[in-house]
């Protein structure tokens, strides 16, 4: 009967009268707050929780389902995603701040607006000798598939190029206006793509 049911405020579960008293004496009830707190942290496995509270891993799995938490595999997948978000490269963090949807694939790759983007590092490269020595930015084509690549420049900005403009293995260019355009005949055009976030499409929200 409905009036014979008891609700445990600590565990947020409902029992009949007999089940309620059994539950009140259980390890689960006594450590419910600890169990819930650990289950809310997706990167703690059921085995770790089981060791801490002194029950089996299977019992923890059952308790997690009773308390409304996802199963172990789902929690592990969420954990991997959380770790990837914490380890995201600067380009993806900046894209997220600008309102672009970002789904990390790895440390240096992610989906941004449904496009595969990668981040690489640009470095200074000296060309020539003596008074004819000049310093340019040097960039390398990333390996693997991508739709866009963003090279982080030494000043913290990003050179953002779509895949169709990355037809080189390695090239250099001058990031500033100059009569000397670099060693590659088209390299001076890359200046136009520094901080060109519009190439990624329209962000979800204005910043």
C-alpha cells in the first residue's frame, strides 16, 4: 500500500517498510553520500569505489543504476571526453570562447562546427647569411586528414588555413608587410589568414 512505503532522504530511494529498515542498516545507506559523491566523478571506476567502501564491483554497479547514474562504459566515455577538454590545445579553447562547438578528438585535433581541425606550432626560421640574413615564420603541413589547420604563432595569434591552401610540406612567410615576401612565391598571402576565424563558419553565440 502507498502509505506503507518509506523514502530515504539520504539515498533518495523508496522502500517498503521491511526493506526500509534493512536498508537503514546497510553499508550503502551509511556511505550513501560518499558513494554518490564518487559516482558524480566520472573518472573514478566502480572497482575503485568498491575498494573504498568494502563491497564488490558488481554491487557498486547495481547501486549506481539504482541511484540513476550511467553504466560503467558510459561513465568512462564521459571521463575520456572530460580529460580531452581539460587537455585541449589553445586553438580549441579559444574557438570555444568564441562560441564555436568543439568536440575534442585528441590533444591536437578536434571537430569545430563539424570540421576536422588540427593545431600545430609555427617557429622562426633564419634564411641567408650576414647582412642578407632574414627571419621568417616556418610552418609544416600536418600529417593525416584535416579540413583546417591552425598554427600558433610566437605572438600567440593563429594562422588559420583551409586544407586546399596547405599544398606544401614546409614553407616560410613574413607575418608583417614587407618588400621581401618570403621564400615561397605565395607565402605573403598567408598574412591575410592570421586570426581569420570566419573560415570556421558562424559561431553559435556572439562574443
